[in-house]
C-alpha cells in the first residue's frame, strides 16, 4: 500500500521539477548576457523523465535537465542596443535573444500542473483506502 504512495510522491516531485524549469525558462526569456556579463543568450531547458531506479523501486524520477542547444536564437532588430551585432557582422544591428516561446512554456506548465494534481488525487485515494483498512482491522 505504501508503494502506491511512493509512486504518487515520485510523480509530484518530477512535476514540481518540470514547473521549476518552465519558470526558469520564462524568467530568462529576455536574458542576453551570461553570468559573467558576456553577450550569450540563455538556452531553453527541459526535463527528461525516466522510470524509477534502485533508490525508488516504483514510480518516476527526473533523469536529467537538458539544454535545448539546437534551437536558433530569436533575432530582434535593435541597432541602438549596446549588445547588437557590430557593423562588420552579417547580422549587424540584430540582438540575439533566447528562442523561448511563452505559449509552449505555458502549455508545459499546464501539463505539469495537471499531472501534479492527478498524483495528489491518487495519493489522497491511497490515504483513504489505508484509513478504511485500518478501520476494518480495528
């Protein structure tokens, strides 16, 4: 019976991680500088999930948080921006922003939220079954 609670909890942890990554993507949507201050647009991140391993025999776990290195940056024409490409560059006057689509991120957030809610419902059902079993025993 506790195994089903473990499964629900592992799902909630995984979906919370997905929500954190979506929030980080949206927060960094207009970030064009790296941590040191050099021009380098933020790269979108996404979560990959995997079946539980040795530590948790059932459920799901966060396998990794990947960087979407394949997507092209969003080019915005802004020649007055100090971070615009110089005149000798083929994209002179353009500023590179992360290619983060807020609609896609919102859909990912909604999906993670619904999955989290489903895991909460499953955990509540398990708790009520445990309580009913204890009442029958007592």
